[in-house]
C-alpha cells in the first residue's frame, strides 16, 4: 500500500512537471510567434525607387582640432585631425558593448550625429542592413557614427555615411565566441531545446549535425557567427573560394580589425587610427559574465568548437596576422608604454567611480539604471554600483562610463519600445 502511494505521488509530481514544461513551451511559442510578427510589422519598407542624394563629405558640428603626434619608430611626428566619421561593425559577444560606450561618449562630447535604429537597439538583425532602418532617415542626410548591431551590408552603408568614414570592427577566438554565444543565445535557438544532457554544449559538439539545421530559426548563433554578422553565408564549405574572397573584401573595407584577447593594444591602435586622445578610449568592461559561467571548455572541446566554426577560424587567423603587423608598425616599445598608461588610467577611474572597485552580480546592483541586459532565465551578466559622493569633476563621466547599452541609447533619444516590450515578455517567461 505504501509503495503504491509513493508511486502515485511520484506520478503526480511528474505529471505536474510535464504540465509546467508544456505550459512554458506553449507560452514561449506563442510569445515568440507574436514577437516575430511584430518585428515584421515594424520593419521599414525598403523603397526601391528611392531618390539617390549624395552624402555630404562630413557633418561634424564643428571642425575637430588637430593634435600633435609623437615621433616614433613608425612616425616622424607632426599633426593630425581627429576623425569624427566612424562605422563600427558591432559583432556579437566580442566586448563590443564596451566599444559602443566609448563611441557614445565621444559622439556626445563632440555633438556628433548618430545613425540609430528605430524602436529597438539593433538594425533589425538578422536581416541585412538597409539605410531605411535608420531613425528618421531621408536621402542625403548626414551622419557621423553608426555602431549598433546589424548584419553588414556595404552598399547600403556606403550610401549613408561620408566618404572619409573610418570602418573598424572586433573579432574573438571562434571557440570562445561559440561557447559564449551558445550560453547567451541558446534559449532562443530551438535547435538546442532537444538536447537533454545536462552539459548541452559538450553534447552538441559531440555530434553537431545531429542538432544543427542550416535553415533552423536563429541557427546562425551556433555556427560561424562572425562570418554571418559581416553579411556572408555562414554555411559555406570552409574551402569554398568565396570564403577567401570575402575575407579579402573585409580587409579592403576595414582598415582596423581589433581582437578581444588584446583589447588594450586594440584600443591604442584605434586611438592612433582615429587621432583621438587617450581619455577618449578609457573604458570599463561592460557585459562581463560571472566566473561560474565563464568558459570551461577543455582543450578537446576547444578544438571541436574551432573545427565546427572553421570559417570564423580562417577569418580570425587572417586578421590576427594583420593585427600584429599593425602592432609592429606602431612600435612594440611604444605600444607597451601606451598600454601601461591606458591600464593605469582605467584603474584610476575605477577607484574614482566604482563602489568596491569591481563589478558585482545583478542582484547586488543598486540602481535599475545600471542593470545590464541578461540572457533569458539567468542573471549571469555583471554590472556596477556607482560610488556615492563622486567629486563634481568626475561625476558625469563616471556615470556615462558605467551606463549599460540599453539605458545609454535611451538617454541619447532612441525610443526602444520593442526592446522594452521584449524585456517584459522575458520576465513573464521566467515566471
């Protein structure tokens, strides 16, 4: 009798669990479908017969002042004028939110005009970028900076920005990128839902084609995401000649491709390319993951992840080589000195701005304005607490440097009603 009772209780519990799972799946499917329809509804129509009006050479509020350049192994000194026309190709899971914060601050400081998306924080990703997706766009309008997430589309960008625009982007080792993307976006990739193993990424890499469908919804998050972000077919055979052609086209278009693994050296090269000051590239690391969820890939898994993302690996190897050639041209000793100065000044700002000097878990962030965007169902992204009683000289800068992307976009006048609606839906899904 007791055994039957225990069995009955266990069956009731299992029934409730299955009911809860089914309820969540049904609700998730309905809400996802509604969001897809809503996104489709608000996507600006592409005007095929749009009048072509030349973009002005530049639309800076006022000419930037030239600054002196120090003599070095690669330069004889002289003067240069800070660049204000900038295209940052924001890639996923590559510290790009940190770069965005730098661009937001520079643009505000110099009263530059941003090309922002309408109603959300990206340009209707993963569709290819169209200039009609820019808020209040009209042919011939002039913009200085475009930097939000998009799927790159060079012809459309070219018709939007001045001809002297400096293009740059950032890459990350494909194995680490894959692990981060799998963790962050896995809940919105239905391909991963059927993986029953507790360690889903290990199970996926054991036999990727068992779970991966090139036509699957959001499948691009799981294979050659960098190549996809730059507008190319992420499902090409790695030996397809179009892969190498695409990499060569990228090198021609982007004079600087930075590396996440060498972010400080990257920012020094960016400062040099744009003729900016050191204070313009000071930063705090935004959207960092807390230690328990940071990559634990074994060497074997890293190798498997790299093989699975072989196009991204070819991309990374190519621009890793170009990156170090630029470092050599800059001068190794000069680079070491400048990196040391950047790190010293970042540490000084952290001591001035950040309570405790370190990032904290989401539950310990005191201001909602400092809460970063989190993956569905988790609170794994760290944020910061602003120090109390910061001196007047640093108060504004500290807040700007610590403000997450979504909140900063709102401050800059972007109406993020779709992004905010999606945030509310995510909260419902977590009930």
